[in-house]
C-alpha cells in the first residue's frame, strides 16, 4: 500500500488551491460575478406585525410582486419588536446584516452614523402625498438628511368595553385624569380593572407614561437641553399614578409586555387599556372566538378614545416606524428601488388597507382616505400622525432622547413609585439618570 | 506517538524535523499549540477586545477613543448597576444553596436500588436537557400575571383570594426567577453528586454501621467528607454559570419590573446592545470578572487543601 505522506497531501491540497485560485482569477478577470450569484437581493427586517394579515399579505403577495417588478430577490424577515435594536447593533458592529431595518421612534437618530440618506425618496413621496407630518419629519430627519424612510405611525388609543362602562354608569369615556381614575375605581370594584403595562417593553409602556407625564406639565428637558424632569408637576403626576394604580389598575401590569394587555383584554379580565388597534382588529378577524360574557361578538363592544387630558393639556406618543437603509449594505441601490416601489401609492395602499387603520401613514394625503369612513370605531386613529408628540420634550427627539427611552427611565420612574418608592424619590432617581444621558 | 514511532519501527532514519519532536519540550509545544491557538482566538482575544472596549468611548457605529477608567467610574455611580450587583449576588447565593441541598438529597435517593432506576435517572435530567429559552417560556406562562396556572390552582384550592403578582412585584419576580433557576440546576447537581456517591465504597458504610454509626452519622462522617471534592467542583461550575446567567432573566422579565431582576449580563446587554453604549456595556460585563475571579481562586485553593489533606 502506498504510504500517504504529509508532503503528498500538502501537494495535493496546493494543486487544488491553485486550481481554485485560477478559477477565482478567472472570475476576477471578467469583472463579473458568477451567474449564480448575479441576482440582486434585498434583506428587509421588520417587526412581527400586530395585524397578522399584513405580514401574510407582504410575504405571500407583495414581495413576489416586487420581485417580479424589480428583478430583485426580496428576503423579508420578521422579529419581535423588542428584538429589533439588538439586531441593528449586531449588524452595524459586524458590518453585515439586513439591508433595510425597521426603526422604532428615534432609533434613526441613535444610528445616524450608520445609515444612508434617503432624502430623495422621502421628499419625492412627501411632495406627491401632500407633505410629511412634522412628527415623522422630526423623528426621521435631522434637518439635513433623512436617516429613515417614514413608514407608519402606530396610534395608541385606549380600547374599552362599552357595555361594562355603561353598566358602571359611565356613558362617555373620561376625558380628564380625575374622571379616568373615578371610572377605573368603579370598574375595578366590579372586578374589571383598567390594564396598563409599566414593564420594559417598547410600545404600550412609554406610549402611556410619556404623554401622561407631559399632560401634567412634566418634561424631560427644556428647550436649551437642561434636565427639568424634577418639577412639582412631575412629582404631582407620580403621586396621582400611585393612587390611580391602587384604585383602578390591574396590578399585573408591572410585568406586562406589549402583548399581555391584548390577551388580558381579549380574555375579559380588564375593561380598558392603552393599545394600538390590534385588540379590536383581532376581534374583527375572529368574531366567533371572541365573545362577550353575554355571547355577543366582542367587536361590537369595543370603542377607542385618546388618553385623557391633564392640567397641561392632552398628549399622545405614538410608535413611529421608519425603514433605515444601512450603510454597510452592499445592495443600497436595489434597496432604494424597493423602497420607491413599496411607497408607490398603489403598493402602499395594499399595506394600508390590510392594516384597517392600525397604522396611520406619515403623509397628509392619507388622512382623508375613505378607509377612515369605513369603520367609525377606527376613526380616532386617523389623526395619530398629525397630533403625536415626540420624545425628548421640549427638546428634539434625538439620540439622547432615544437613550432615555431605551433605558425605560420615565417608565421606571412610575413603576418604582407604584411599587412603593416615595414620589419625590422616584423623580429624583429619574432626574439623576437623565442627567447621565444629557451631560 | 504513532506518527513518530512508525518510521522508526521500519528502521529508517528520522527526518531532522521529526527528530526534534523526540525532545519532550518540542513535543509538548507541538501538542499544546492547537489548544493554545483555540483558546487565544476564542477566549483571550475577545477578552482583550472587551477590556479595550471598556476603556474607550465606543458607541454603536462610532469608534470611540481611549478614556481610561471613565466608564467604570460611571457605572460605579450608577444606581441600576448597584441594584444589579446586589441582585446577582442574591440570585447566585440563594440558588446555589438550594441547588446543592436539593441536588444532594436527590442524589442520595437515586443512589438507592429501586425498580425503574435508569428511567427515573434519565427523567431527572429533563430540566437540564431542555433548551433554557424553551423551558423558561413555559415558566413564563405559569407565572403570567393573568393566566398563571399556579394562581389558578392556589385559587381553586382556596389558598388565595386575589391573584399573586408573580412577575410584577419586585421581590416576587426575583423569587420567581430563583425558583426557575433552581428547577433547572438541581439535575446537574444531582447527577454529578450521584456519580460522586457511587465512587464511595459501600464497605466504608458497612464498617461504620458495624461500629454503631447511625444513618445521619454515616452521612456526616463518611459520605460528606468523601463527597467534598466533587461537591466543590460542582458548586464552582454552578456559581460561575449562575453569576453570568442571561437567558432566563431575559426571557422572563427583561430585567424588570423597574430593574428589580437585572443581572450583570442582562444589564450589560440592555446598555451595550439595546441602547448602543458598547463601552459601558463592556465595562459592566468586565465588572463581573473580579468577583468571579475571587470566588474561583478561593474555591480552587480550598479544593487543593481538601485534596492534599
């Protein structure tokens, strides 16, 4: 038997390497990618939509259409909203990952150095559709470039059970915090509390705590960037929250994420909760599954209302979504083509209609769309993009504001107080944390 | 070694390079190199990078500059970090005590002869075998604020009248994750200690019994001292793993409510990956190192003392 010597093996491997090098050189000489790799691809990472019909539509219908129209292979990936930020960080640091990534709120400012300007597309769409709302502009653009292409606003409104409110003698949804607390107290006494998350989760927690604080007159910073959260208004709001929590809220809320309140509402353990329209849309989708205790369809018993007003006014903070084109992407042109395609009116309309009002577009034109007339229950969401107030109030919604949001400082301030920390101390804690960000 | 001895057996002269390997120092070097390269590449290099990162001002997408110990100074004054340190020690301490006690108890039970021993032993390992994320999700449902099956059972049995807010209350949330960690960790203790028990010669027990030792005395004076080296190694492993735990807390609470369950790893993740403050995240991760280092050194010294006794 011939002995296999290391030298022979090496020689053999060398030959193979040379052969493959020749192949590579050949490819390089022609200046073209081999045929099998020639097709351009765009990898789009977005959240798992709370309206499942939309993801089904995108995957089964719209992406194949885009592929046909553009000759680009589209790779659509969906992840839980709370997992987007880790994926963005991983992508930027490793220099490889999805080409387009959905941004929540001011991620755009946080990752401004790592994205490509999409002004051209944003301005074109804005011009065509009557202008981009200032709320979306402030979040997606730093005044010079657009870090993200505005996609949609997920309006946050309070979904509530009409019949239960009627039974408690409340005919109109409370429009002040005092009457809100009264109503919650009455309903909690009947075993039907309001539900609200104060957990570490992206949507419903800050969607409640920020506008709540603003409505009392509390602010993170003043216009010059000085931290002013430790004010008597904020302390007042925290004290009120402590009482509100005990009187009227489901105490499980401290541990909820963005899906828990949906489940609690649908299983009839809470009577009202701040949410996108996903609860209502789910009951529309499965009328046989979701029934009231009387056996009637639950979707006929749900209404929406904005958060009540406080001494300083009425506010809403709605999740703004945009799509960032990453600087590391090797398919930037293809990704831009795809963005243009999906924002073309006929295509975007399909997305918009599948959402049934869950997502409010960021341009003026859609506000008068006939979709809003179809279902009066969804009508309150129409103005989400127009009336939203961005974080970092009264400063810009920049990277620092986003850092405060990502650290859940404002939400934790209320959570700590609800758990028993004196209001003044909780606010002082938040002030110290904010000062570390706004140095 | 086969490679070196084969040509020699055929009576040929060794090539000079191979002859070098006959010198033990060169052979040792050659044999150690692959391990050293692997360790260097996957442990030393990332560790070094982590140290450098923690001494810089790097943020996501922004290569920073050297800032010395500024990040450590910052986290030292960070109230959430202090909570995290306390949480981690409490979590590790409580779980280790319970895991050791329950694991030892289980191991002694399993060391007896009974029918279906093999099957029971295999089942005992289940919590350890199931991927943590998967089993933690099941626990998440059991502790769910609204749908908790534990609450339902207690309610039906008449023990409680209102829901227990497992994950929403700061102390209960910590208790919940401690329970899950114990559930997950006991099999590891049990099986390893069982292996230790089986090395103890039954004759020693018989001899002790003949001398009139009661079961408790036999355990305390025969089993426990002989089991000590194994126990220490298991505890050492467990402490390291628990101290750096991530998945369980991340899935159950994400560090909430109001940071009541943050551990080193989850807080480092929230700051570094979530918020993009890579340098601060690295500093928090590294802050684990001195604590763990002290624990490991103390335990290893103790093990050596036990072994040389």
